[in-house]
C-alpha cells in the first residue's frame, strides 16, 4: 500500500512537469521581419523600442499591469494594437484583451492616457528586414530591459539605465553582431527570451 502511494505521488509529480502543463505565454508571431521603431515616454522614463512587423512587444510595471503592443505596417501608416495581458490565477496561462488601436505616421505623437499604463508614443521609422544570418538555429527575437518599475521587451530596447538587442533579427543602431553586444556594455536586464 505504501509503495502504491509512492508510485502515485511520483506519477502525479511527473505530470506537473510535462511540457503540456507549462505556462502559456501570450505572443504574436511576426508577419514579416521588417522592423518598426517607436519612441515611448513612460511617465518621466523615455524609451526606444523596435519590434518586428506583427510581433508583440511587452510593457509591464512592477506589481501592475502588463500590456502588449503589436504593430502592423500599412501603406501610409503603422497600426498599433494595444492589449492587456492577463494571467489565469490558477494555471498562470496568459490571455489578452484588446484595449485600443491607433494609427501612427512618422512625426505624429499620440498620448494614450486611457491605457492601464499611460504613455506617449511616436513612430520613428520602419526598416526593411536584414539578410537572414546563417548558422543561428534559434535567433533571438525578443530581449527585455528594466528601468525603475518599467520592463520593456522587444527586438531591441533602449532605456536610460540599459539596453538590449537581438541583432540577428534587428538592425540595432549601436551594434552589428551579437558578439559585439557584450563588448559595448549592452546588457539585457532580463536577458534574451528567444523565439516565441
């Protein structure tokens, strides 16, 4: 009887760590490898964010809400969809709820006070995809930087207190390869997340 309980406990414990029971993180796959670069003002904290066309960038406040920012490149403007990322209290699996959608053209600044994290956002540029790097089986597509209470994740992120870059997929202005990323002191505060 004791042996049967031990086997049952081991079986239940092993089920808890099977990949099918892993937390599901909300994400959006890129439509293309073209990159959208945005300037954000998070209260008094400035940030620059690049994200691939159709992919989801993340913005979170410590102890507060988590937002997703999904840009899509149109003919005359960039559409940005803002979603709130919500985790199920039991499973911790994430779902999204759309909050708003705005169109941006270069030079226009949009103030979004109705979001759970008020911010100001401006389109800086769009960039064509870089040639695919060779030899990278799982190139970095998302890295994160934390500055104060804010954490921002994208293809490359630059804030006052740090920056990170997935240079295999993004045209980062300060570096050209992953190897030089460490050499110039670029440090992901949370680290590369990889493909999602």
